[in-house]
C-alpha cells in the first residue's frame, strides 16, 4: 500500500498548487502509516523535484521523455497509471486542475479506481470507511463521499489545505520510464500559446489578481485596475460582460464560462458577484470586494469589503500599496 502524488511542473519548476497537493498526499500517507511517492509531469529540474521532500514526499519518479513537457492526455494517463502499478499505489492524489480533471477520470477507468474531485479536506478513515469532503454547486455546498474499492483517486481543490514545509528535507529522485511510444502522444498539442498578462503574470497561475466589472463603466478607466495590479505585481481579470463588449480581451474573463483562478488575493472592483462569476474565483484564499452597493451579493463571499466608489477607492488603494513597496 502506498500513496502516489501527481506533481505538475512548468518552466522547470514544481507548480505552487502541486506543493499543496504533495503535502496533502504526504499527510494521507502518514494517516495510513505508509509513504508518499510523487510522479512528475511537465518537466522540472532534479533539484526542484528533490525539494518535494520539504512537503513530506520520500521519492519522486521522473520520466525524462522530452515530449512530456507539454500536456498529452494519453501520455500523462499512461505515465501515471504505469507508476501507480509499479508502486502498487492504493491512493492517487492530484490537483483539481485542468490537467487533474482530464487525467483523473481516465485514470479512474483505467485503474478501476473510485474518484472524488474538488476535495477540500484530508480524508476521514475511522470505522473502516474512507470518507472525503468535496465542494459542490460552485462551493455553495459540501458533500461527504465514501470512496470504495482497492484504489482511490483524490483531486484536491486549490487553497483548501495548508502546504506543510520542512526546510532542507530532500526526496530521492528516481529515473522512471513508462515506455511511451509515438502513439501515446497522438493527442499532443502541435503548438502551445500562453496568453501573457500585462506585467508577465499568467492569470491561471497568478497569486494576486485585480479584477474589474461593469462598475468600471468603460475601457478608458482600466488604467485604475492596471495601476493597482502593477503596484501589487498582480494579474488583471474581468467579468464576462466586460469581455463580451470588448472592454477587455476574452482570456481575462473569469467565471463559470471563463478561467478559474485560485490566487492568494482576489480584488473585485465593481463586480456584482453573480454565481457564474463566483464559480471561477471562490477558491481564492482572500477575496476583497469594492462595490458602491452595500447589498451587492459579492460581499457575502468577501473576506474584506469596501463599500465605496471604485473611482475614489482604487487610486487611494494604489497609492497606499506604492507607499508600502
Ligand atoms: P453587473 O452585474 O452590472 O454589476 C456591476 C456592479 O458594479 C454592481 O454590483 C454595481 O453596484 C457596481 N458598481 C457600479 N458602479 C460602481 C462604482 N462606481 N463603484 C463601485 N461599484 C460600482 N459572468 C462572469 O463574470 N463570468 C462568467 O463566467 C459568467 N458565465 C455566465 C454563464 C451563464 C450561462 C450566464 C447566464 C451568465 C454568466 N455570467 C458570467 C454573467 C453573470 O450572470 C453576471 O451577469 C455578470 O457576472 C455580471 O457582471 P458584473 O458584475 O461586471 O456586472
């Protein structure tokens, strides 16, 4: 029995969201009295993978096949399934990310494993049952799900658990090959285009996001959003109607029909907080809402609320951040 953690990497480094997943997997392993092994996808340096020891991982499997740097559903599924078989993993932990969602369901079929997505807590294992808590209805409700069978897959929602960190602990990095063939990469992308944000911060991975809605009144006022984002080193985002009328490009639209963000800080400026918008932002760690209507629904989801006019509040906030820098 062992725990296998799927660790996503990009640009030579383990993604921050995967540090949380690694820590989650290590804690599940400790609960079950076993160890956690990681399988890396996306390409990272050996030193970076070894530092997963700080999250409690004991061993990292790494397949040096260069085509694994880009996402391929077939190849990633085969890689992880082969690692799970080799390690006799009974629990597989991955991120509730786009990659996790695509691969998790395939792994579930391939390994005949039960699967729970959007998991927000460590499992409860009392009474012989394996129970996980998962978010539902865009975070409006939770359900406790009993996972059965010999193999279980858990997709962990970002920012739902604390990543533990034991400085200086090193994991063993072990070379691994899933014997992937050309056919396994038949679905690989021919070209990957990343939409860069102003300031070079990519929205899906951003730790800080400043977002504007229809309350910003028009594209000519977006300088206020950009100034605050620049002062914070944040990415910029918007609500759907804003991108629908071309005030902002579509790749900045967050929500149910746009991008999902999970930053440490999401600042919503002149956004009402419709459920479709919240669906894309409600796993942010801290939400700050600026809205002149004290009854705006977004205040219910906010950690901090400022009832005020964005045109007065934003310049003051930006000036205060600049003073701190
Ligand atoms: P509004 O609802 O018009 O709100 C503007 C807010 O600004 C108000 O709360 C107002 O009080 C405030 N305001 C106005 N002036 C000021 C000021 N000077 N200072 C401070 N505050 C001010 N929406 C998304 O965002 N993302 C999605 O992915 C998405 N998907 C959808 C999918 C479907 C199927 C449907 C039906 C809708 C979807 N929507 C989505 C639209 C969603 O329902 C809302 O209509 C939208 O989020 C509202 O955008 P908004 O908050 O910018 O605008």
